[in-house]
C-alpha cells in the first residue's frame, strides 16, 4: 500500500461524488494498492478494509482527528479530538471461515466484506439488509446433523455468531465512549472511518480547487502546474494574490 498523490485524491473525490461510500472505499484501496487485484480487495473483511483506510487517512491528513457529536439526551454539541492510534484495533488472526457450536447448532461462516456491504441498499428495510448480510456470510448450518437455512437459525445462535464476528474483526465496529459535559449523559457512538475520510477529502478538494482557480486567474497556470507546486510554494503565491 502506498500514499495517495494530490492528483489521485482529486480523482477519487470526483468519483466519490457519484458512488456509494462502500464502493468508493474500494476505489481508494485500488488506487493505494495497485499491485492487488480489486477482487481480492473486495474480499477483505470490513475491519481489514477500514484498517487500511485508517492508515491512508493518517498518511494523508496526519494522526489527529477532530469531529462533532450531538448528545442524544440534551442536544448539546461536543467537539471530539483524538488520535488514529486511539481507534486502531488489534485484529485477530483472520481466516477464510469460522466455526461455532452453540445449543446443538454447528455453524460455519465468514466475516462480512465490502462486496457484502455493497449488496445491501438504503431503500431496503434494515432488518432485510441484516438478514441478507447474514445469509451471504453463512457457509453452512446444521442442527443435529441436519442442514438448515439462515432463516431458521434461532436468535440466540445468530447473536452468538455476530458476537464472534465482532471479536474476530474489531476494526469493523469502532465505538467512541462519549460523556456530555452539559448533562453528564454517557453513550457509545459509532465511528465510521470511511464517512469521516470522505468528508475530509470533500472539504479538502473544494479548498484545493478554489486555490487552483485563484492562481490560474492570477498567473495563467494550468491545474496540473498548480497542483505540482509544493504546499509551501502554493501558499506563498496565494498570499501574494489574495487581497
């Protein structure tokens, strides 16, 4: 995996304007890992994918993260600051499939990956999406030696499988422990590195293209020439042309 150039970031930003985030994440990984077939990147577990995206984010914008959260109890806004290392999970050894024996049920399954995530749609009922994801990840299920379907697995067995998935792939579900200073409410908040990284790139791209516009208008340089400047030289020229 290698860092992304300014040109690559702008291209990925443009593609992301029309792509679902899960698909956009694969485009980002493909650009950073040109030696790895896209099909193999799509088969990475969600946590393995997010771990790589987290590394790319650190290479691109540094280790410091800042965002806002809203307290669900009082509506107060919280400013959060933390480091990439604070949310980097230590993954378990990932294997092609996992096994679980629970209450007379013997199940084999794999971890959800990007291809599974892109198979669900926002317009489908969340419970249907959950069932579809689970069905795609289930390799085999038996009760007293008889093969059964995902739909006939009892809820305690399903919950046990999901718990084992979470243990095996901790980066897939990062939860921030938040504390509201206004009302002292405590709650866990999910942190999605892909959404966070996309939001940062979107803001960054608008700023860079605005700088390109200013310098092109002032000096007649092309976009490629301006982007090729180091950030320090670009900042110097911007200070010269800004009123």
